[in-house]
C-alpha cells in the first residue's frame, strides 16, 4: 500500500468514527436486516432525462460502506461469512431525529447501483433513493 492510500484509508476511518451512522442492510427479498454496519452518508447529484426531453438534476442518497461489512452469516455453522455486492432492490434503513428512513439501492441514470470509492476496492459508494419514511417507534419494515 502507498502512503497516499494509507492516508485516504485513515481519513475514511476517521470520518466513519466521527460522522458515521448505524444502518441496517436488507438484501432484496428478505426482511432480516444485517445490523452492525456503519455508513458515511453522502449525496450524488445526477442528470435525469424526462420523456419530454428536458434534463432534471436529481439527488441520490449515497452510503459509503466498507466492503468488509458487506457479509451475510454462513448457512452452515462454523463456515466463514459470505461476502456480497450491493444489488438493485436491496434496502438500507436508518433512524435520524426520531424518524426511520428506508432507502432502496438503485442504479443512477447511465451508471451502476454502486461503485468503489477508490481503486483499492475496499469501500463501496452505494446509490439509493428514499422509498419510505415513518416515525421511529412504528413497526418496521
């Protein structure tokens, strides 16, 4: 690893510990969350082309999540956890200020649903859209 890479990784770890948010990750088709994941929240603005030929700037909520956190428990006891990549239809839930938010993983127009933060492929930048908002005390999901 280069000094530059080590500096970037240190900055990401500091940001995660100072400004990270606890999230629950739900794989497409399941209601069992993978908890214990800390994400850094971000926003990507992208161009969305309408059927009328106009271009609208639209924001997407991004979650920066360590690839090492993207694992499912093994199906067989004693086996190692199984890593996975984000997929369209996966969901990310978080609570902020007494409100629970549910975001769906989605590709941006002309792009994928996730990309690597840098060339080391150890941090995902996952693109989502808000699909549900409700008081935190209500039944979930």
